[in-house]
């Protein structure tokens, strides 16, 4: 059995090794309605900022949203942006898209949340543009997701929401610097069930010398 399935959030029976966490992390698409306590979120953010960062710049900002109405509103905004982008490029498939009409139907479904009904969304922003800012933010996102897995929590990156949170209106609403930019929106919560088997991965392309 997948070791992460043996643990409830915040009640890990034994410490997981780094490799346990790497190989058992999954993208979770169904969550319980339990709201995560601020202490848990702070612990995850403490792990996030331990990520490597170019020249010790630590160029990240973290927007935490747990308000249900705000999550629902930004899910609708994200869906509208995605639909408009797909309608504007009818002949251009989105990455990994297998059925365009199925994707559009889901985005147009009023009951579908791009955040999978998770209780918490964290958007990692870069403070300003720079050659390694986005990379640093993604490294922080990786740390956060692995830390969540170690605590028995589920996460999922929500790339479709990045444009919604990168808008001037969003930055104004949340009091973010105008020069900041959204890098990694990700949801966190208690999984509603088993995450499933690990997705397949190609063998790495390796050049030895």
C-alpha cells in the first residue's frame, strides 16, 4: 500500500524519508472540506522558503486564500480566461489536451472548480522580474508540495489559474506589488480518497561522458 495512504493529515505514524515523499507524491483532484489550520500552512511555507535561491535573493511572495467565495470567484475568472484563449486559437491544442470539446465542456460547467474544491490555495509570486526569479519560485513550490505529502496532505498545481492571479485587478485586490507576477498557484488539502497509482514517466535521457 502507498505509504502516504496510511497517514492522516498531521498524524504521521513514522517519519517518511525524502525518497518516500518524492515517489509517493501525487496530484490530488478531490479534497475533503476540512479547512487547514494556519499553523499547518505556516509550517508548509517555512519548508517552501528553505528551497535553494539564486544569490540568496528569496524573491517570492505567498498569497494564501481560504475564503470559499474568493476561491469560487477566481475559479470562474480562470475558467473564463481559459475559454477565451481556447476560442481565440481553435486550431491550436493546449499542452496535453486529448479532447478539446471535453475540456471546454468542463470549463463551461458552472459546478466545476479549477481548484478541485480544496480548502486552501497558495499562489507563489515573484516579487519582480529577474533571470532566476521564476526558477526560485518553482523550487519553493516543489519544497511545499513535498512537505505537504510528508504531512499526509494532497496538493495540485493549478496552472490555468496563473493568468487570473497575474492580472492588475488581482494584484490590486490582494495588495500585491504591481511588478510582481504569479508563478505557481497550487491547492492544498486533505485528500478525499486514495490518490491513485503513480503516473508513468519516461526514462530520463542521459548523456554520459
